[in-house]
C-alpha cells in the first residue's frame, strides 16, 4: 500500500503560495484596485453579515470542490489576520462537516465511486479503523488525499462525526494561518500601505516563521504516516 502517490508536499504548496503572492504584487500594475475595493465595500456594507456571507461562500466552495486557497488569501487581504483566520477556519470546518454528512447519508454511492479512484483510500480506511482521529490529524497536516476529497471520503469510514470535525479544525489551522498571513501581507504591499520599516520586517519575519513551522509540522506528519504505512 503506497500512501504517498498523490501526496501534496508542503514545500510545493508553499511555493505555490509564494507564486500567488508574486501574482498579487504584479496586480498592482493592473487596474484591479476598483474590483478589490468594490468587494470590500460590499462586505463592509453588509456590516455584521459581511463575514457571515463570506463563511457561507467558503462552505459552498468546500462542498463543490472549489479550491479554498484563493478564498483564504482573499480573506487575509480583506479581513486581516484575526478575523480572516476566524472566517476561513469556520467556513472550512463547517464545509468539511457538511461534505462528511453528505457522503455518509445522502450520496454514499457516488462517493464510493470517487473512493475507487484513490488507491490509498483502503489503507486510509484501515488506519482510521485502528487509530481514528490521529490518522485524520496526520492526513490533514500532510494530505495523501486532497483536502476537498478527504471531506467526502471520511464519510465512508467508521470514524465518529465530532472527533473527525474537531480534529480537522485543529489540524487545518497551521495551513489556514499561513495562507491568511500571505494574503494579508500581499494586500498591504499591493495597496502600497505606508508602514514603518520595522513593521514590514516584523511581518516578513512572522511569515518566514509561519512557513518554517508549517513545513516542520508537515514533515512530522509525513514521518508518522510512513511509520503507520509500514505497520499495515
């Protein structure tokens, strides 16, 4: 059983995030300020309901297999670090929970067909039967199966709903914070915000530290997955 054929390596994910930042910086040369300001104005005009609407959009995106990384970057740009992390964390967790319930009770046959396309799923199912939430945590930190697909496949396993949801929420936080942080810094740069040099340095050091911690955690998770794979 090879758990790692489709593994998304964290370094690759970070590289993609860096490329996205580069793209956002290049957008400064294009007339995109109006679009970005329109979106923020729309959410601001909604008041309390702005973050709620964004959470709803994130839930729908998660259920519909749409990439959440872009929305996460947008959240960091529009809401900042604290609120951005909150709305993405809530949206991604509720979306994952909804997908699990859909797979378990509404569309099991379709999800079983999806599972057949992932040779690693049988090994995942067996490991979850033995270790439960611990395997879910490792997969969330260093996924052998893409995030949106995991949400549905967990519905086919025997893991209980709340342990899976709680574990997913906690294990997804490092990656969520990283992308929100990148979106926040990139937006500040694109908008040409005037910050003291020391503050920019602090933001940059914080980003580097966040990437380093995320990579370190992911490597630990990969090592644990490999160890469990050898045991099966």
